[in-house]
C-alpha cells in the first residue's frame, strides 16, 4: 500500500477545500440534519451543486455522466467534504445503487438512470430490511409476482433512509417462493411515486426524521426495471451492502476529527470547580485515546479505499471499517457529553451550547449506528468467517 496521495489526488483535495471555503456547506438548506455518520446531513440543493461540479460520479465512466477518474480520487473528495461537514447524505444510497447498475444493469438502465444520478436529479433509497428480515435478508417476505411483462409487488420495507425525499428505491423482493431462500430473490428499481407505494416517516428517539417505512400494495413494475437476473438478486444486494458499509462509514474519521478539534478547544478554555480542564490528566489521556482511535480508523479506511481502487473486494474489510467507526463514534459522543458537563447544560447562552447540543444528539443517535446496516455482532461474524477463516460457531 502506498501511503502517499498522487499529485492529481492532492490537487482535487485542494479544489474541494477551496470550494468549501467559497461556498460554505452550512449555507445550504438540509432536509435531514447531520446524524454523525461522517457524511453530514441530507441536502438536495448541495447534492445538485456537487452534480454541477461533476463530483457525484467521479469514478463513473464518462459515457454515463462520470469523470472517468479513480475511486481513490472519489474517496479523497468525499473525505475533504466530510471534514467540512458537507451534507453528502442525499447521494449516499445512489452511490450504492449506481454501482449495482454499472455492474448488473442493462444498457438501457444505465442510459436512463446514471446521467441523471450524476447530476443529482434522481435521489435513491434502498428497500432491503423488513419487520421480519433485518440482519437476515433471507427472510425477505415482500413478493414480486410475474404478470405478463410486469411484476406486481406487495410487502413492507422498514428503515429506508430518506425514502420520503427520494424519487426511486432499490427493492429486494421474493420472486420464487419455492426456491431455496438464497436463490428466490430479485432486485427492482421502483419509482416511489408509483401507484400503490406509501411512505411513512419514522421519528427516532433522537428526534431525527430520516427513517421511513414503505408499503407496497399491488405495485406494478415493468420487467425492464428488474436489476440483474431474476432470482439472483442476493449477490447484488450483498455487494451494495459492502459498498454501503464502507462508504457509509469511511468518512467518520474526518467528521469526528472536526468534533474532536472543537472539544479540545473547549477543554483548553474551560474550567470546572476552579480547575482548568486541560490540566486534568485523566481527561488528557481520554482525548489522546480518541485521537489514536481516529488515526487508526483513518488508516483502516485508506486501506479499504486502496483495495477498491485496485478493483479488489472488501467483503470483510468493510465490516472492519463499519464496526470500528460505529463504536469509536459512540465512545467520542459519550466522552464529549461528559466533558461538556452540567455547566453548559444549564447555560443555554454559553458559547459552547451549540457544541453540547451536537454531542447530545450524537450520544442519542449513535446508539443505533451499531445496528443500522448490520449489527456489530453480524460484522464480527463476517470478519471471523471471511477475514480470519474461522469456522461457523
């Protein structure tokens, strides 16, 4: 692994940095606030602005609206945006769907979707989990029944982030109930505005309004919206999840570094009970441990990006990325809330009140990060089986 960025990659990083200075990301309206994943909030306006810059499809082929550049350049741009807390949430799921269309889609599907996605004109959600099929997608109960040139979909999806703000959704459905569970599933590109699709927002304990449930009632989908082969949708979904686990967590170190910097700024200025916080040895050690963790996370992410850039699979490395980032983020939120303490909690007019508000939200929301996208227990099983070649327990 080469730890040095190329001249072209560094040039792109500087271009992104200057863009964030000239067009501050926080000035763009957000439909979903920053939830601490590392990729900021959801802003349709910012997503379209990135589309104008060509940064939504950096590594896609030029014939489909991309720039034809490397995955590492895509990572570098996203990392710099994350440090500036730029709202990249809106196109995150489109990245995963776009990768699936590029690999498994027909030429008509590529031409119909990818150029518009590259401009931010189409936003996506992913309809995978169900009330009875979370970590185990083999229990998917949503049905897709063939009817001439169409499929009729019926079922329920739960937790699809941003579905209420998206135009399209990648839906996993069972097309052959008689086949083995792993072979009777197919993936469909579903227009959320179709007759029979109902999207209901779910408000979580942190007050976030990002999750949804989707009901599919006799939704008619033409066969041209079948992605990949019928009954062979599971490998495609696993590849999408692999990308989701990486791209959904690989920027955490950059966003958290900004959080840590602001927390250290507070520690350098604040006192409690007549003592300067920066002189507290336990506190200094704790912050140093968080800094070490962020550096380790950064290196883990760089390695996975490097592997992707080579065209290699990250079937278990993505689980390492996700697990480490989720649990480190939880530790940081916990430490931050303890450090900011009761003084800031009671004094809403404090200059640090907004920082405490952020860490309060992160503390509440981050409890669920080690569940979303596959639990940490599932990720550890994947690491043990695929990374360490250990037997199934």
